[in-house]
C-alpha cells in the first residue's frame, strides 16, 4: 500500500479541498499517514494571505522532503498559484498545481504510482476525517480586490456550486453521523445558483434529517441582508456570524477599498442583534495598514469596544506583491504594528470574556468535540463560545445540553450537563 501525508494551511476552503483529495486517494487504495511520518507522497495545500503564510508553506515543503527525499511531493493552493517560480526553486518538488486544477491531483498521484484511478468514481464509501463538524464548500473566488488582499489574484474566478450537489453532500454527511456542517466559500455571501442565493441554500440544508446545526463561515458586511437573517432564524442555524471589520476608521476603510463606513457597520451589527438575540459576532481587524495614524488606530479600538465582539482575530498588515496597498506610501513600522496588535489582542480577550460571562446561568447546547484533561469534555455552543464540562468521552460528536456556571480569564465557559 502506498502512503500519503497531507498538510493544509489557511482557510476552510483549503481544508475542504484537502479532504476531497484524501477521500479520492483513499478510495483508490492509498493509505493516509500523519504529515510528520515517512510517506510515499506528500500533498501540501498552501496559503499566501500573508508573508508568514508563504514562509510556513515553504517550511512544510522542506519538512516533507526531509522526511523522505525520494517522495512524490505535490504543492498546491494559493502560494503555488501566485509564486510557482519560488516553489520550483525548491529541489525535490515534483508537481505544482494551481487552485483550478486541484481536483486532478488524485489522478496525477495515482498515475505516478501506477494505481488505477477513475476520476469519476465516487468516494462516498470514505468517511470524511473531521470527527464532529464537516466543512461543505459551496462557493469559490472573489472579484472585489480589496487593496491589501492577494486572494482575488489567486482565486480569480467567482463561482458557486449547484445547490443540489451541495445538498447531496450534506445528506451524505448526515448519514455518516455528522451533527454540524459549516457552509464555506471564499466569499460565501455571494453564493448564487440561478435565482437561488445563500439564504435559499441554508433553508434547504435545514430540512436535511440528521443535521442538527448549520454554521456559516465569513460573511462580508455588505452581504448581510434581511433574507440572510430570515434564514438564520431557523432553529438549526447557529447564532454566529463572522463579519470582517478590518478597520474602524472611515479613512482607512476607504484606502482599503472596503465599501462601508464605521457607522454602516454598526448599523449592520445592530440589525443582526435585533433579529437574532444572543448571537456571537466575530471579526477580523488589520492593524498597521499603510498610512494608519495613531488617531485612526484609536478609532478602530473605539469601534471594537462599541461593537462588543465575541471573538477578535487581529492581523498585522503584510504587504503582498501585486496588490495596491503594497506600493502605497507611509508604510507603518513593524514595531508599531506589533504594539498595536498587542493592544487590540488584549481588547479581544476582554471581549471574549465579557461575552462568555453574559451566558452564565443559561442552558445551551454544545457540540462535544474532544476530551481534554481528566474527565473534561470540550466543545462549542452555537454562538461559538468554547465550553468545558465533565463528561464521558463517548459523548464526543454528540450535541448535549449544559448549564453555564462561569468563565475563565480567556473566555472559555465552565458548565455542567443538564
């Protein structure tokens, strides 16, 4: 039996695409082994959202070659799409595949090892690896071209998956015993199959027997509308939205090419909370965007305080060659970026704790994801608060009711089963 190891960097779309490659190769007879193991083939699905992601991608390639210098090494993902020459410069890489050709990777690997492969053969007999929640990719590509973002250059073609194909996969996941699915895409909110949009897909997915929870990945602010909120009012849809803010200052938002103001963002958040009480709203914020002054950064801090996010992802601006922001004047000193990121991360931890504390005394459902030290279990409530409570490991993968008793300093909730 030939062995394959996988390493995935970046977004949920990449995670999904790696899983599809694995399923197809296991169907063909290949055996999956951990990435740190000796393998006959390695698949590295790269990310290029920041220079750090580029560096991690190169490190993963070199790690694979160190494990087995004779292995068949396949590199795909956004870094391979944008910088194929850099990857070709790494001795030992056998195959570089762009994002649009990922679905041919199993066929190419099978051919390399002389293993029969039918590209049309279904991999339904292979249970996806994720144990508790399953990612379902329904959309790809972005055509917005924010000034800082390299992703539209790596995934140029915006397209949506036919709704029936997505629902077919969701039904299969329900048969495998999955309780939660995560609908994902590069710009999920732009999903459209004919006249049917994301709210229609959500409502159809909610009718699938066996699926208890439907979670959405990131939604752009301008794609949050009444139809989406109507669909999210279904009991199966998780009360959680990740709505990227990026900056709380109007001038910075304008330079970024983000089509909203701080006041408009606040209005969207207010509408969401009015329609979906108890929802957790998480976000992304970039610090140190070119020209960002101390006053502009303080406006972002005030916005973060005012919104009251349940979780905050802070990124230091990273120049990406080919984007408009990379050549903008007044690039911010790295030390200033670091200091601003630290200040904002402190606010993020405080926001997580405050949101979790608001749940104390409430009864909520938790998808049990793993066993931790002793007899403690850990999982997430529908509003994406991590909850820990005593219980048996046999409950992993189940949805259980718990009562929130308190929180720790990092915003994790302590609970007991009802």
